[in-house]
């Protein structure tokens, strides 16, 4: 059963603006399904199919002569030469829009091919596993247009309605957003765990082995398991290198690989506050918390809520929910970071864009004491940001101070 994705409207608008649109993201997040549903009447070719690969790679110029538009090419990273050929095809009739839809996953090569060969001719957008509202067929929350519209005040958020029930949000946090195990797992109880196990096996054994043939696959699998312990934290590369018995540079390489293949997000430090000394350590997390919880062997909500990782995992879940919601809008120049000063003043997520700076603090509890918002208040005072947002498990949207608005996670 196809679910409507929050990116649908954005991709349709981009196809009206550009000759080529690329949809990138991790394997099995629904890119092929979305491409089919967006343009069901277009010709479809999958470069992971030997027949389609041979058809295109044997003579790509002839292929595009026969297919000059209305064509979907799935898993485009399998044939990087495609981007150079496509550039000539597009330039032959530069004013025609909406001609090709590409998808790509698990590969730094697709980013390189797009930026080097198709700059100015292509719009790239990222698809993720399900946002919590997508799984339950709910529209994108109105909060995101409020955030990117500029000029919003804390009171403007009071009219927001919950997107889901709180229990639905907590289940989305526990199980993550990969479509197939969530939908099929409803019918077969064991399917979810089996799917997760095979996803990791395929990711390490096929994708990583193919992309990085010289990599020590055994060490990389150990690295994934170790990384689950560090998800959501500032990363101590030396500790990780010692635990794996590898060099610090190897750990950095591994982190880049998992970030470039869309399973991990490196969150840089916010350095825009010149008044304070900020910590500049890397911070990062698994982008799908279901995958994290599988690696940590956490398979029910009660166990998750009392696990030492709970607060960090919930924070990562909320950060991804917010980023996915903002990326579904037409906002540009979005930047995401975290903020921590030497004196431990902290903000979990800092959003920057044409609308200004918005700090976001994330707490797993339902009630937050004022003293725990001191980092946010200091940040607002130092940067002059108009307002800040507190995301937690509260019962309703409400003003915590005149500049900080509480928004429960089920409103995202």
C-alpha cells in the first residue's frame, strides 16, 4: 500500500523548474515507489537490473536519443557515466523542463556525478524513511511553514493541532521509519526483526563492499555496533579507535562512509556566537532510530524508556523529524547544527535559513524545569533570535516563557 510522501508537492514543483530531478537517500526508504507514483506513465529503467544496465551502458547516447524525456532511471549511481551523457542531452534543449527523474542511494559517486556534470541543470532532493505523519497518512504539520515563513512569534504556534496521538509518535521513535518492515510487520510479527537483520547484512556485505572494496568489512561491522553506543553524543575518536584497535583516521573514514551513505548524520557545531567559547567536537547519530534500537537489541517501548540511551535516541528522533519536515518545504539555504559552550550551555539543534536562527531544545520528559532551559535563554540573549522551541512529551502547545514555546513531539 503506497503512502503519500511529504515530498510529493516539492518534487512536482521542482520538475516544473528543472530538466532533471534527482531523488537520493538510503536504500529501501521508498524512492522507487515514490518515483513510480509521481510519474506512473513515464518509462522506467532500473540500473540494478542486468538487462536495463546493459541497455543503457552499451550505448547511452542512443538510449537517450530514443528516450529524450519522460524517463525514470532508478539507482543511477550504478553507472556514473550516465551523468556526463545526460548533460549533453539536457543542453541540446535547455529550456525543456521535467524530462528526467533519477534516483540514487548509498553512494558518494551520485553526489559527485551530479555536482560535476549536471550543476545548474538538476535539482536534488533527499528522501528519508517515513516521517511519523507519513506512516499514518497525515499531512505535513503546519509548524514547518510557520518556521520557514519568517516573522512568526511564539503565540502564532498556539493554534497548532497534533499530527498524531502521543503513543503513535513513541512507536515511530521505537521502530523507525523504513516502510517495508513497518507495513509488512503489522501482518507478520517476526518480519520486522528479520528485515532489520538482513538490511544490515546487505548494507555491509553488498553496498559497502562494492563501494569501498579495500575496506575491512569485519572491522566496519564492529564499528557499526560500537557506534550505536555513541549515537547522539559528542564523538571521542580516540576512544572509538582504541576500542576497535584501529587508527583515528580510520574511524574518521568510517564516519564519512556511513554519513555519505545516508545512515548517519554528522551534526556540526554552531559557531555563529562570537560572545562565547564553543566546543567544536563532532556530534552525530543514526538517522533511523529503529536501526539504532535493533543494533542495541531494544525491541519494546518499556525497555527503551528506561535504557541509558533513551534521552539521546529521543533527541536524535526529534532532530530528524524536524529536518525532514523542513526539507519537505521549498526553503533553501537550510543549515543544521548543535551548540555547546565550554561552560556547558547547550542547545540540541540550531536551525538557520533565510528566516533567521531558531534554537530547539529536546527533552524526553513531559515537564521541564525553567533551570533546564538556561542554555536556550542564554542562546536567545546572545544571538538575538526571536524565539526558541522546546520539544518534549507535554500534553499541549504552550508558552513556557515569553520567548520559548513548548511543542509536544506528536505535533511534529
